[in-house]
C-alpha cells in the first residue's frame, strides 16, 4: 500500500482468490482509487492490457498511462483497449 501511496506503482492487477482475500482486495482497490492509480480486477482484462502494452512497445509508439488507453475497461471490467 505504501508503494501505491508514494506513487511507485502505475498499474495494479488485483485478482483475489477466495473469500479470505476480500479484505486485501478492498484495501488495495481503495488505495489505488484514492491515489489515481489504474487497477484491473480480472485476468482477461490484465491479459488484454499486457497485449496492448507489448504492441505499443513493439511499434515504438510513445508510452501512455493505461488509464488513457481505456477507462471503460477498468470501470466495467470489460477488456476493451483502444490502440
């Protein structure tokens, strides 16, 4: 959480496993939200994000924050990425 609060994290991929991790999921999610850090909560959205980042790097395009690629993917857990 300190890394999120100190601006050291740019993207959080938080996929909880079972009921025991719900507290951690909530705390990490709120820390990301409060500090304007993009976060992903599904494996399919994470895989889509990785593919988009790899494609951007391969193309030599300037990097952008993930939140500028697609806010809808983060809000609705829909893996849509506009490249």
